[in-house]
C-alpha cells in the first residue's frame, strides 16, 4: 500500500507547486545555453576600510537573460546547487574574476584582491583544489589576489575539510567565512579552521545602533572573531551610524550600500582608475 502512495505523488500537487516546478525545470534547461551564450556576468562590490579606503572587491554573479533581463543570484543559485550546475558555474565565476583582476593589474589599475563565493557543493567536489590551482596558472594571477568566501555550513568537524582548506592556504589564497552567524555551525570549530576573515552577516547590523540588544550581540561576535585573530568585515552597512558603531568597536572592513552597491565591471574599472 505504501508503494502505491509513493507511486502517485501528483495527488499532493497543487497548482502553485507545479508552477514552481515548471519554472525550475526551465531554468535548469537553460543553464547550459546561458553559459555557452555568455549570459552570466560579474558585478563587483568594493570592500572598504572604516576610513573609506578601497581594499578589495567581491565578485557577484548575475544572469543577463536576453528576454527576462537581469536575474539575481537569489533566483538561481539554489537551483544550480540542486542540479550540480553550480560546479560549472562556480568554475566560470572564479576564472572570470581572476582573469579580470589580472587584466586590471596589467592596465596598472589599483591592485586589490578579488573575493569569490564558493558553494559548499563546489568546495567538497574532489577536483576543487586542482581547479583553483589551474585557474591561477591559466590567468597568471598571484594567489595573494584571490580570496575564497565559504559559508559556515562547512565548519563541521570533518578532517578532510580542514585539510582542503590547508591545501588552499598553501596555494597562497585567502579564506573568509561568509554570512557568519546565520548558518548552523559550531563556534567551537572556528578555532581549528585556517581562515583569515569573518564576514558578519548583515542581519546583525540591520538594527544597530538603535537596538541595544542587537548592538551588544554584534559587539560580542566581533570580539569573538578578534580573539581568534581574524579580520572582521561587516556586510550590509547602509548608514553612517552603523559605520560609526563598527569603527568604534574595532571592526576592520566594510561592505555595504553606505559606501557602494555592487558595480558593473566598467564602473569598477573607473573606481580602480581614480584611486
Ligand atoms: P553574499 O555573498 O553574502 O553577497 C552579499 C550580498 O549582499 C549581495 O547580493 C550584495 O548585493 C548584497 N548587499 C551588499 N551590501 C548590501 C547592503 O548594504 N544592503 C543590502 N540590503 N544588501 C547588500 P547579491 O549580489 O544579490 O548576492 C546574493 C547572494 O548570492 C550572495 O550573498 C551569495 O551567497 C550568492 N552569490 C552571488 N554570486 C555568487 C557566485 O558567484 N557563486 C555562489 N556560489 N554564490 C553567489
Ligand atoms: Mg559573499
Ligand atoms: Mg555574505
Ligand atoms: Mg549575506
């Protein structure tokens, strides 16, 4: 009887769900063509010191669909992860970010590192370290100019994750923990991971400084990171008051609309030219 029920899953479908599934399948089908047709592009969001000096940038992928227009990662990254396409897409993103960074340096523009988001699925792929090494070789980028942003979901007590991070560090690239504080992780493991920067998620800064409890929480997360010797970056800073709070409490780096939204590569080139 159980078999009969599982053989008829459509019984549970409602029209909303099937609509979503259709949308999902069409995205899935379009991925390979989108990559072949160069429909993915990178935007770059500058990273600043609390004094307002540009010291880095994060590459953020967008899908430029000829019909729909710009599609943001929130609308396709999870589908790409579920289908495994993220490995191919992530490789393209890393290659393009490194190639562009090297091109800017060749043009004598301000040399600052680029950070690339790495999905957990991409990271655990057996070929990941090789592909990073390969991209660095092909683009000629000095590894000091590449940072990998991984999420907390990888902060689990698995030896092979630590050893993979050590291999990446040995290549000379930097590692940051993205969206810190939002995922499931054991803070206890943080000390065992060879990471350089803690990127505190923007949800922790949203109501600061007016909400005292939020301010206290943000301050203690910053202290935690500092006590482990990590660089502290805060995401999503939108106001002068947030910047001020972060600065007063010893934060290092800022990424957020207060200083700059993500920029097209042309706008980023201009920024690097004027600095
Ligand atoms: P993320 O890595 O945490 O990137 C920061 C996101 O916050 C970006 O959204 C950025 O535009 C947004 N943001 C920055 N400053 C502010 C601010 O002051 N206020 C607000 N409200 N938002 C701000 P975006 O570009 O839509 O990317 C969303 C997420 O998609 C990223 O979050 C990242 O998790 C994922 N993503 C983007 N590109 C890639 C990629 O190439 N590979 C993978 N695996 N994931 C990516
Ligand atoms: Mg990121
Ligand atoms: Mg983030
Ligand atoms: Mg975030």
